[in-house]
C-alpha cells in the first residue's frame, strides 16, 4: 500500500488530491481563460476572466466591421486586462485557496468553452489578415500622408465611398506610363463616372469648376488625353481620374491611365503614426 493510500496518513492524501486538482486547473487555464478559476471554486473570477475574452472578441469584430477608433482602443484595453487576469489565474492555480463551491458553468462546459476560444482565436487573426493590409506611402500624397508613412487599409470598397475627394489605394494598370503595372499607389479621386474634366490655365477643371490641382504642361505620351477648356472629357462608367496632393504637377491619371474598378484596392486608409494614430486619411 502506498503512502497516499494509507488511511493513517489522511493529510498526505488530501495534499495529493489538492495537487492533482491544482495541476488540472492550471492545464485548463492554459486552454481556456477562466477555466482554472472555475476548478478552484472561484466562480466570480472565472466569469470575469472569460467575460474579458468575450469583450476582446466583440471589440475586434466591431473594429473589423466599422474600423471605429473606439473599437480599436477597446480591443487594446480588453487585451491588456485579459493578459493580467489570465496571468493571475495561472499563478493562482499554484497557491490560491480552493473554495468549497459547486462547479460553475466553465467547469461543467469546459470543452464547449475551449472550442469557442480556440476557434475564434484562430478565426479573428485570419479575418484581420484578409480584411486589412499595411503599406508605406511615398511622397505624392504629402501633406495628407507623410512621406514614408505606413498606413493601415481595408481590402474592401463600397460604392458609396467612391466620390470626388476620396483618398484611395490602387494598383497601376498595364496602360500606365510610370512605375510598374500592379504597383500600389495612393491618390485622390478627382473625377468619377459621369463627371467632365478638362484643363484651364494649367489647372484641372471638373464639371466646370477649376480645382487646385495643377496639370503638367506639355506632357508627351499621356495615357489619358485631357482636352483644354472649353472642351471636356466625360469619365465613363467604371473609370476614375486620380491625382496626388503634392503641390507641384505630378503623378495623375494622365500618366497612370484611368483607374478602373478592378484596380482599386481600398477607399479606407488609417494613419498609424503617433501624431494621428488611428485617424482616417482625409
């Protein structure tokens, strides 16, 4: 008969049972936040820890749908609190007192809760990677985007976003006269389908109104031939005329060619620099 089985040594047997319970709680805590607390009889702590995970999950889903700045900060706050609570739970499985409480739902439904945690923990990063991208922007969009600034962008475009003045991320078409086809660039929509565009006094004119965007003089070999005012060019369906914010005549659709629907990558760009962290690019 072993020492633990000897009825004359009840303390040793109780210590062994407690050690096994703590080891089991520690294993569960690693797989599901709150499950370790549940085995220790700490139902409130178990529920609070698991609730923090649900808040993190919900706030990330909210950010994916809306790109709301508050959702991002809520996600970061929930993540920090969850890490603290989860670390405390794992530490508690070694030394916290075990309460004689009935098993909570995290103890009874451990495998269900664990499946939820692991499925969502794998799905959310995959969804974030599919929905969002990260790129470095050159000098053409200064001052709206600083030279060499990294921006976060969403890989989805809604038709209502495509109007004059929208900052977009697009790929150069095979008809481009600059760069390499497929290269990513940021620009601003100057003219959209059904708009008219022309050049007057070296400035672009859209729908009869002179803009602040200069047009390069005597551009040879233009991919898009924009006429002099009063003649106009109408933008056809599925095409966009793009300019950049640089104050000097520079890259625009006369050199990059029309931007088609298929060339557009994103119409939602977000600053990630310190000065404008998580502010939309406008």
